[in-house]
């Protein structure tokens, strides 16, 4: 059993992270499928998967709540089951406001606010934050044995961990009041004249608002009054859950230098935050396969030996290149393991086809769990 199989059998939350395009979404879906097929009630919370994979899982953005995945070979009736949902950050934000507002009136005021509408759909980090809110909600519901979380296609894996703190800082009305109160009194020139560009808050306000929205900003924070503490508290609870030994972070990387460096960096950050690093998946590994050594003289003879010989000589050269590439990749993986001791590693080869349906997830799973 690979370290990943161990996790898929026993963890309560698996978070797949890594830099963009490395295979987080595919890995998350494959882990969830495997766990479901091994008897666990599983939900994968995925973010922005490729269209064909979303279709194969029966996902659409409009639902924003878990739906059973219907696919050939999945257990029709218990004990395991697979649900999937695709995060719609705007909808999730709206739901959070509706759920935690004092009353319908407070919710309506916030939802109708134009500054809120911009914030909830465009602000960097909102997606990560909402993934955590959704994770919290699903975890609280106790409907699942295992929640598998895909992380947003951000540039950096670290953004996921930093998002709640960053957003909380932005939503902290106390800080905001200091900033905005004089603006409301003095007028619009104030923000422009204020030299606070270094604070996250002013940067956001500048980015998210035109001056015509400034009044709405003040109204938003007035309406938001009392909700901030709840946001902060839930973020704290999710952090606690992420630190719990029943959670496992799975870092996904490709065997190129940049992705592996990012993976090492992320592993260091998890360790510093005392968050449980479960395994490293090195995805899309090149494999050369065994070919007996062919001496230079024999290759020369091949080249001189008609079209078939030339083809064979060309293939040998391609194979040499592939071998060099595969060896370099293995060296880089070993270097990483030297730096992060005791890390379980699963290597997955580059498959000949995209991972876009349940059959593809099973092919991926064969390597992740074999
Ligand atoms: N082992 C693999 N072999 C071939 N293609 C893969 C493999 N793993 C992932 N892919 C493909 O790579 C692309 C990126 O994968 P994805 O899971 O969406 O990455 P991420 O979520 O990290 O951005 C997708 O088209 C996926 O089908
Ligand atoms: Mg993805």
C-alpha cells in the first residue's frame, strides 16, 4: 500500500495542494473515488476542474452543494459513496452571509451592497477562504467519513493557508473604521491623499473600488457589523481542524525544479505551522523503460542500413533523451527527499491521455495507490 492509500483509508480530511497545473484536481478526485470504492462516505470539494472532468463527475457551477457522482462501477448502495461539488466562491460567500447574519435584513443589506458584490467575486484570496468555509460547513455536517479538498489554481500553494488571515485582516472593521471615518467626513479626496498604500486594506480598497463606490464601502462595513467575529472564529476552527492529526495535506508536484522547490517550501511551511504533511505526489514522471545498451558502432551500422535502420537509430536517440530526462527527475526528487525527511512519496507517470473521466481517475489511482 502506498502512503496515499493509508491516508485515503484513515484520514478525515485530505487537502491536495501544490502549484498550478501539477495535478491537484485530478489527484483529489482520484483519492475520493478510491476511498469511496473502499467503503468510505466521501465528498470531493473541487475547484474549477477541467470541463470534461467536471462533466464526468456530474458537476456544474450552479449547484455549489455536494451531489452524488454517478459512474459505472461505483457502489450503488453503501457502504462507500462518492459525492462531489464544485466551489462557487460568490455563492458560498452569499450563503455564509445568509447563514450568519443577525437577520434577513442584515443579509439583504450586505448582499445588495455593490462593494460586497465586487469583493465576493473578484478579490484574490476569496476563493481560498470560501473553500475553507465550505470545508467547515461540510465537516460540521458529519455527513462524510472523508472530505477531499482540491485547492484553487493560485500561483502559490501557500496562498491557501494565508487566505483566511488575509481576508480577516481586510474584513476587520476596526481597522477599516479608522481609515474610512475621516473619508466620509472630508470626502472623496481623502483616500487618494492618504498615504497608506502599504496596508492590505488600502490596496484592496483602491483595487476594488472606484471612487463612486466609496460610499458603498462605508455602508458595507456598517452592515457587516457584528459578523466579523464569526468569520474570524470559523477561520480559527478550520485552522484547528487542519492541524488535527486526522487531516493530511498531500502536496502535489511535477518533477521539474520549480514545482519541487515550491513543494519543499510548502512542506516547510506546514511543519512550521504544525500541520500534518501526509505525502508527496510527484506527478507526470517520465519513464524510459528498459532498452539494452547499444554501442556507438552498432548505431552507426544501423544508420547505414536503410530506412528501417535509420528509424531504429532515431528511436534509440529519443530513448537516450528520455533516459537523461528521467534520471534528472529522479535526482531532483531525491534532493527534495534529502531536505524533507520521512516524507512518503508516490510517483505517478505521465499518462498517455488526459485525466478527464472516471476511467482516467482509476488509471491515475492505479499508480497513486498500487
Ligand atoms: N499523470 C498524468 N498524466 C497525464 N496527464 C495528467 C496527469 N495528471 C494530470 N494530468 C492532466 O494535467 C492537467 C492538469 O491537471 P489538474 O489536475 O487540472 O491540475 P491542477 O488542478 O493542479 O491545476 C489536466 O489536463 C489533467 O488531465
Ligand atoms: Mg485544479
